[in-house]
């Protein structure tokens, strides 16, 4: 009750921070760039945030986080625009929107489809932000009571959950986690001062640069993959009809209310789970709406519920992913791992203490999400013509320019040639992972959490004088480890594994 009573003063502090001219500018830049990235097929939020991380180094921490968050939830909006107008998903969570959104556009109903996507996204974003504000303080209070064993067990559970919920083979996802943990221990051991896996290169003494790994695995690899596909403006089915009747009818609104509310609930649930995120939320929402519909045969032919539900779900998931990241310091997805990395780069130790030590950052970020969601609604609909024009820019011009800016950004961090070579190395590695159908998100999660896990493991063993049973004798730690083992056991069962494979299959026509 006390935390609820403190909500209004905390939100007042947040809005006071967020409405400064400087932070409003960063918020606008974030949502604009996020929408632009969402519009460009194949780039996505992970690649965008990875590419733009160096640009935030000289910004104040609050402004940097507001801008990066704007990019993240802005991509969810932008992805719907191209899914509806061009039948090209800007990022994976928008795949489902193509099914009915593009059919609506072909039937001359692009306006209502875009408007419902914007309304659903705004509602889901608003609810998601409210949930962060309500759930954040109680979770942070609980987390402040955690010791080293609890943090180690929680991080272990988060990594295993990310493997379970990652698309594709679970064995490959676990392999990605171990690889990320190995990359995380490169550098100088803090306790002994010994170099580990540096191969005599002084540039690796401080460990692998987070920016280098993220930019290579997500930015460089995505561009290589897209260039290989040979996608270009000539092959895109651009909607040339003039978009009129932008506002949905009363019937459209009546039919969409249920899917928007249900999609928001699904997205909020999956958003807080490690490794789940917007994509699973959107697919789950679409499947639910199709099962609940009176006329399921309309889905895939222009059913507005097929736009309203998934768009609400992926935006709610995008917002709620901030809950474990901001309160526990545990990123639930690859994108959240990048956000956590940005916090670390700014010299802020992630975790529950952020809320008490930097309330302006925590509540300013939450308030900026409401402002950013409002900006997105105002931005998206009037600028539809601009987004379609951008889609006509050939990839052969667009991608070399992006690569050039990436190289400048990487070099500007430490002024080391080695960083550029390492980015290329991780880019090629990420490209190979795509070919092998290995999802790199668990790797970046493990890379971020690995050093923290090692630190808490050592601290726990020091406190217990080398007794490993400390992880099982402390109740909270034992619960987390028990859930971790249960997750692994359940996923080995053939029936569960089969259902998991079905859940990750794209709906027909995606």
C-alpha cells in the first residue's frame, strides 16, 4: 500500500524529468529512428540498438536510456506499417500482421488497418508502462533482499528460460548460452590478475567490447544476410493506391476492442518472461483470436482482429520486457541485454538499487514511454507516404552506408583497429549462426550475465567457505534452482517438445 501511495509522487518526478526539452528531443529522436528501423525490412530493434550504442556514449544516462527505449518500442510500430502496406515485416514480431493487414490494404482498407494498429499499439504501450510503474517498486524491494546465491540462481534460471523460449532447437540455444559465457570471461581475472583467453593481445585485456559483440552479431550479420537475399525495391509489392478513409468505422472499433485487450494481456505476460518477447506474443494472440472468432475462415483474407490482437500483443511485450531488466537487472531478451549494456557503459550498476539511487532515471524512463507512445501515434499516420518512399531506396545503396557508419561508431569507442576486425569476426560468426539456425539472442544474454554470474558464484562460495550446498539451503535460491531444473526436465518430455515446435511454426501464409 505504501508503494502504491508513493506512485503519484514518483510519476510526478518522472514527468518532470521526461518533459525537459533535452529529454523530449532524445525521446523524439528515439521513436522516429525506431519507426524508421521498423519500416526497413530485416534490420530490427536488436541491430538498430547495437548500431546506435556508440552514439549514446556522450549523452547523459537518462537521455541515452530514453532514446534507446524509444528506438525499441518504435520498431514495433514501424514494423506494422510495412507489413500492412508492402507485405514485408520490418521485424519478426510483425510477420503475423502481414497475414490480414496486407489483405485489408489490397481491399482498399489500408487506412483502418493502420489506424487500428496504432490504436492497439498505443493502448498496449500505455498499459505496459503502467504495469512497469506498479510492479517495479515491489519487485525491487524483494530483490534488495537477495544475496549472492539468490542472484546466481536467478540468472541461471533466466538463461535456461531464454533457451527454452528461443525459437529453433533448444540444444542449439543452450550451446549459444555456453558460448556467450565463454566470451564473457575473456580478459583479466579481477581476483588473480591473470589474463584469460586474450591470446597475447593487449586490446583484449579489458575483455571483449560489448558494442563489438552486439554490433557484429546483430548489425553486421543482419546486413550480410539481407544482402545475400538480394531483396531490392524492384521486387517489392508497393501499395500505390492513395490511402483514404483513415479512420476505422464503429463496427471496426467494436470488433477490435476484445482482441486489443486480450492481445495486451498476452503481451504483458510473455514480455516479463526471459527469452519470450514480442514475436511469441504476436503469434499467440493471432492463434487465440482465430480460435475465438465466429468466422475463423475470414482470417488471412483481411480480418481486422488479425491486426488488432498481434499488434497490441507485441507492443505490450516490448514495454513489459523492461520490468525484469529495470527491477532485477536481469534482461529478458537480447534487446534488453543491450539496454543493460548501455546502463553499464554509462557507469550505472544495473539492479534494484537503480530505483533508489537514480530515481530520476527509472521514473524518467517510465514517463518518457507514455510520451513516446503518444508521439508514435501522431508520427506514424501522417508520415505513411515518407515510409513508403524510404522503402523504395535500393538495398545496394542503403546497406553500404549503414556499414560505414557502423565502422565509424565501433572505432570511436576505443580508437582501436582491433575492434573493427573483431566486429567483422562476430558479424561472420552471426551470419554462420543464421545459416545453422542458431538464435544469437541467448548468446548476448549469457555474454552480459556471465561476468555477473561468475562474480556472484565466487562471492557465494566465499561466504559459505566453499560449501556448494549454500545454493540449495537458502529458500529463495533453492526455488530458483528448482524451477531451472524443472524447466529442463519438462522440455525433455517428447509431448512438450512437440508442442514447442508447433508453437514456433509460423501461421500459414506468413
